[in-house]
C-alpha cells in the first residue's frame, strides 16, 4: 500500500493526544468526520490488498465507531458522516 496516499488533512498525532478536547470542541463535527474518513480510506484499500484485511477492517471500523460515539455523547446529537 502506498502510504503517501494516506496523508491526513488533520494533524493526526495531536488530535489523538487530545482526542477528548478535539471532540468536545468540534461542535460542527468537521474534525470528527475527518478522523473517521482518515481511517475509512485505508480500510477500503486494505480490504482489496491484504490477507489480514478482515482483522484490519474490524479494528479500523471499531475505531471509527468509538470516535463517532464519543462525539455524539459529547454533543448529545447524531453526527452525519
């Protein structure tokens, strides 16, 4: 897989370190959507390229659900992604 295609439009390391603050301050959901999309892109590519794809898919999907649930809990609303 070409890792150059996985460059995030967000500062992923800083956002992971302050994920709670990022989610709590993300009233419009744009940063949360970016995090979820960041993981969905390589997830889709890995499904077609890897024998470990089902495990990777499961792990990435779980992360996306956790981030989405955290945003929804913090804001008391659904986030459309």
